[in-house]
């Protein structure tokens, strides 16, 4: 893993820790947002967005935004921010090989 990937991974861990603190402070049943970092893997962003939406089953009304992650003025990944729901969590678990 190169220095940039290492830095990005540490940033993701810090973000996850901060999100956990925020969620722990919310009342039970309060809506939660989820931020997923999707590598483009040499594919156009539109292709990866369509793939992710299809795999997770995202509904348009649950999506807060899609943000590019750039390196040297090239989009290398996207962050998809959406309302987290149990069915989305289950789809993410299937995507990563969990159950």
C-alpha cells in the first residue's frame, strides 16, 4: 500500500470513529447517514454509481449526495452519502462477503 492509500485508509478510520460518536449521541431510532467510499477502478464515475445503486438498491429519495475524490485532477473514487436503512446494510454486507 502506498502512502496515499495509507493516508486515505487512516482518514476513513478516523471518519468512522467520529461517525460512531455522533450516532451514539443520537436518540434511538434517529435517522443515520452512511458514507461509502467507492473506488472507480478505471471505470467512469457514472458506471460505478449505477452499479452501486443497483447492488445496494438505493432509492433516489434516500441519497443525500455523491462527491468525487480526486488525485492529480483525476476522479479516482466517489463518496456516496445516503440515509442508512437495514436493507442497505444487509446489501453492503453481502457485497463485502459478510452475512
